[in-house]
C-alpha cells in the first residue's frame, strides 16, 4: 500500500513558527509531525510514502535522509506551488492501486487499516475520513446519507449553515482509487484546497464518494493556538 503525505504548505497562519521550518516539521512529543505520520503509515502496512515539497524542502530532506523508519520515503521538490490535487500527478506512475492521501498538518492516530478496508468494501472512487469538529466554522463540512455516501460538501468559508445539524468535517485523510486521476486537471488555482478542487468536483458529479466516520484522534495544527493544544496532548 502506498500513501502520499501533502507536505508543501507554507504554514502562513503559523508564522513566525514556520519562518525557518515547514509546518509539517513542527515538533510533537520530540518528533516532527511528519515523522509521526510516516510511522503511522508504517504501522498500518504502507510500504512507501511520497512527499510533495515546496516550502523549505531541505529541512525535510536532510532530516529523513538520516532516519531509518522501516518504510521507503520518496519526495519531489516542486519548483512552484501548485494545487494539492494536481501535485498527486507527480506520483501517478507509482499509484496503480488504491492509495492514501494524508494532510501533513494533521496530527493523527487514525486506523488506516480500517479506512482502507472500508474503502475497498465500498468500491469507492474516494473515501473521506469525517469526524465531529470543534471548529466547524473554519472546516470543510460534509453531509452524508444513510449509507454514508457524501451528498454535499460545504467548503469553508460557508454561510447559512446550521452547525448543529452539519458538523462532520473533512478530517484530513482520504483513500482514493487510482481512477481518481481521470478527474484531476492541470492548472487548477493553486490557492484552492483539495476540497475546493477535486473533492467538490467528484461529489457534485455524484461519483462514489463515501464518508468514513470516526472518533479517532485527528486534529490539525493550523494555528498557533491549535498547535499549542496538540503539543500538550501529545505529551500525555
């Protein structure tokens, strides 16, 4: 099994912490978040992880060249920042079977094995991990039907949302069929997220996109306040 960890972000909301270090390399319990995610992948049977790098790539490559984590780690250093979905095209030739995509700024203890098992059972084009959010206002929110098929996606920022009824958010990990490459276009707005471009597209086209609803620990470190909170939790 293969996985892509999206690692190119500049971490603008985390400045000045990310002035000299990529946000995926911020430390949690003595290790960079990215290393925690790679170890998580290894524990669940992933044999190779691919990284798309842009912001301060040498910090990442120098670190992982000296690490033996029991899993192959490969990367591409991009010359310019591109849309996250389009970045998957760099690894297309190595992603011939169902694969995982993890957001590199999400601290996670997700059951990746359970996710992939569910994804394959559903024969889905994409299976998006969903969980209740304590900050739905700035999260991408999903509506699901009784079979957990995602029927509508609300991309942040959103208006006129009843957060009491729509509270499941994109938690930052997705299982994809390799058929997904048929739906990825070049030239998408680089400022748009994976949700804005690819996920919204396939959901609006009524493709087989399902939600994997879980209470597993998954929190993004996107702001200094969230990073501080998660740093304390990882020390427990």
